[in-house]
């Protein structure tokens, strides 16, 4: 049974696209059939983060409007053959998306894949509403700071009232993915800590992704971080999150600042 | 006698059905006054005024509307809206998205509303008939407006506005006070003006001689029930 997942946040720049790519790749690396769908029409990024920008021929809008078949627009990843991308159009805007067209494309994707992961645009307007509308599950990406948390709170309210599931009176499954978490700054009180965020948003925690240069580097070389540096802390956090999404019960560990420990370990290895 | 038309979503389908009706009886609406009952349309319906204009283009004479959502623009052009019909299941007027609010059983004289989930940023719960009890928190940027008192078992981070219809006896209670604004019967106080030592505490707020008082709920000081703010010169405003 295919699962449609929306990665959303309200606020921009918190890591929706990075997380879409990383979670999609992690699920695919574990053998699932995954498609990541870029809903950010007009400001497409997912193709870059996936390293597929030079292979885009047709896009979501072409399929929605019936100008191309779904199979023509899907781009299979060169590294993992169970991972595909449905890119957005860069030259159009969100008005080109129609609710009927999106519903049709999502239905077709449901037949082909185990996971349909929709990368939502920022904001609470049409694009974001359409991206979340057909979702069974939502991953709410939040940074540990007040503006991001408040925007996430707003998005959660919309997930509970504006999605197809909500309109049918069902509950959409919601998970919190805390990204760009800096243990040092959290310890010094310069960031909200995990408990604060969980208390405010009161949805289950899917994972905590530590702030990491690996993530930035991965995006720049066009590779999901779970592929680019699979042994790094960020990638491991995404792998765990993906397994939790798939239903495994793994305890969430809050990243701690343990420079001393790491350097000790490192020093010993070098010796 | 006026005819009442009650459009139902989706509007294009409803219009098609209407057109079919008119095709069968072309003179049916001739000269008849029509009252539009818009109560069945969700508050998110785009451009209701344009929809009403398309009806008029079909020769339907609209004399008034009923149950129009306050956020709809331009509907007033069809005369003063009649009060929303008192159908069961629509006891509160809720702009924007709201958590599913259990609707009181029809006919029962319900004067309290219990909300058992968090009220998220951007949501607004309006309940003019009486008290509102929130089991979760009121998020930053969310608001609860109640005719009576407001009881919050979580944290108030947004706005709590009690005593809407001139009820100066209404109170606000919460387990943790971090409100952006609280108001009772038009007397309001913003976070900046609240006693700093009460922020984050379990608090109640009430009015005394048109001034807002606040005290910690778990205060063991029983000698003086006048509240923390007594005698302090708290800046507050009044709005209606």
C-alpha cells in the first residue's frame, strides 16, 4: 500500500528540500520504491539537490496538464535504481497546478511506488495546500527557533483541517523533524531545546538532524546526504528517521556536544 | 413569500443543476424575490460575491443573504445579511481553520465548549454563548474568544479574550501564562504589561472596577485575595 508523504514547514529555508532528498534516498537505499515530487513550481530546487538538473525534460506541470505522460517525466536516480524524481517546472508558477490534475498524478504515482514524497513549497498558499492535500503522512520540518516553530504550528493546524483526510474526518499522521539542531547552542540557551519545541508543537518526534557541514556539502554536489556521506551524524539521523517512518521503533537520541569524547576517541584511533 | 436558494458545494455542479431546472421551467424565477442561504458553503469558498452575480445574470432577483461568512468580501452588497440560521452543528462562528469542535446536541442549551486538542497558530475559536475550556495549549498567533470565561489546561501563548458580550465577570485561567494578549470585557493587557513574575505560572485574571487583576493560582498567600496586580500601575487599554 503506497504512502503519500508531504514534507512541509510553512517557513522557508528550514531544510524541506534537503530532508525530502535525504529521506527519499534513505527509504530507497533500504529497498523501497520511492519517488520524490517537487511541488515548488517556479522555484524548483529538488532536481539540484538530487543531482538531476541536467536530465529534466518534462515536469510535474506537463503531466498535470496532460502534455506528457508520467513515465516521460519521471527521472530515475543514477545511484539508486529504486529512487525517482518528478521535477517541478521552473518557468511556470503555482497557478498552473490544478487540484484535479494533482489528484490524478498522485493516484498514478500511488500505483507505481511504495512512497510518494512531496516536497512542499514554503508558505501557506496554493502550492503548499496542493502539496499537502493528498498526504497520508506529514513530516513537519522545524528549526529550533521561535519563528520556525510558530510557522510549523500553523501548518499543523492546516494539515488537520485542509487536507483530503481531514475533510473526510480522518486524522493525518504528523511527525516532527527537527533540523539544523546545534547541540552547543542549545546547551548555551541560544536555541530552543528539544523539549520546548515538542511541548509547543505536541506531535511525535521523527528525528533530530544535527547542524552539519556534510548536509551543505551534499546539497552543493547534488547528492542526498545519505548518499554523499552515509556515515556522518546527519546521514545517520536521516536513516533512523526513515526507519521510524517505515514503522520501526527506534529511540530518538538528542545530539549532545561531546567534543571531548570525540577527540579522545579520535586521538586513540590515531595512536 | 420569498424563495430560498441554498447552494451546496461544489458550486459548478450546483449551478449546472440549477441551469437544468431553469431550462425545464424558464419562467420559474421571473420576478420572484430570492433569499440566498449560504450556510452550506465552507468558509473557504472563493469569491462568493462573483457567484451571486452569476446568479443575477441568470435573472434571479436576490433580495438578501443568510449565513454568509464574515470573511467573504462584497456579499454585503445584497443587503444586510440575515443572522445565520440556527441549524444544529453550527453553534460557533469560526473563521479560518479550526480543530474539529464537537457540536452541541441540537436543542440542548449548551453554554460551554470543550476543545480537547491544541489550538494552532492562525486558528481562531469564537464561542459567544459561554465558557471555553481548552485541554491543550493556545499557540502563539492563535486566539480564543469566549462570551464567558476561558480555562486553559496547557499554556496560553496566543490570545485569550473572555467576556466578549460585555461580561465583566468572566475570568481567564491557565496552567501556564505566556500569552501575547489577554482581555476581559474589552479591557486588555499585552505580554509587555503583565507582571513579569507571573509569566510562565499558573494564573487567573479577572476584572475589578474595570482594571485587570492577575494572580498566581497556586499562591499560598491567602491573606490577600486582591491579586498580584493590586496597587500596581499596570498599563492597559480598552477596546470594543
